[in-house]
C-alpha cells in the first residue's frame, strides 16, 4: 500500500514539475514582417524647349551709304548728281531678264537708287533687295539663258552683260547670294561692276551676321 502511495506522489510531483516548466517557457514572439525594399523613382528629365534659330533680317543702307556721291563722281564724271530713290515699280523697266522684276516686287526689303548727269541721257541705277536661296537659283538660271557671264565663288555669284546700245555701251551686273540681290545697270559693264561691288561692300558692313 505504501508503495502505491509513494508511486502516486512521485507521479503527482512529476506532473507538477512539468506544469511549472511549461509555465516558464517563454511565449513565442510574433514574427516581424520583412520590410519590402523601397523603390526610388528616377527624376523625370527636364525637357528644354526647342527654339527656332533667329534669322537676321537684311538691312539695306541708304543710297548715299551704298554708293557715296564722291564715288559716283569718280566713276561717272564730275557732273554726276544723286537723282533720288527708285521704287521697285520704277526699276522694273530696266530689268529684261525673265523673273527678275518679280524678285524686286516680291522682296521683303528693297531699296533703289539713281545717279546721273542732269539734262543728258547719262545715268545709272542700283537696286538692292532681299532674296531666298530658291529664287536666287532660279534667277541665275535665267541670267545664264539670257547670255550673262557668271563667276561663282562660294555663296557669291557675280553675273554681268555688256552690249552695244543706241548711243553707247550698255551694261548690267547682278550680284547674288542666298540672302541678297544687287543689280546695277548703266553705260558698260565696267561701271556697273564697280557700282554693284561698292554696294556689296556697304551691305556686308551693315549685315555682319549674314556672312555675305
């Protein structure tokens, strides 16, 4: 009997110890969820607005700057005077090359000038106008077909023609770039070349950005 009681006490004691040990076991801590890797957005590149290149407008100096009177006198004679400016319509009758009159009347910028000897048939005239590359090419083709002689250097084309007129030699010079047309007509190509060349120098000075 005592053996049974002793065995029961041992079992009860063991059970109590087991309960105590179970109570001392630390509770499992809740697992912490792993943080998702953060996504860093790349900054959106700033798109700079595109701007069209600024096209410089052609500046045509006054007649007295294009061809000073002293130079006109030197080339044409001591009695030479400045007659005044010519409108595009005034100049048209002087232009016999097909397509040339339309260039003057359609130009955005134009200036015409005239010099000569009063009370005589001696005179010469100058016209300077803006032009487009396409029109410049078409006009040069017309000049070649009309019998003009041309010299082309880079973007500069120089065309002239001399012929016998009713009383003297008559000449005409056309200087063309992609931006400007210079025309001079008078008594002989030597005169018209000189006057047109003088005007080209003045236009270059007035328009350094165009690279004429």
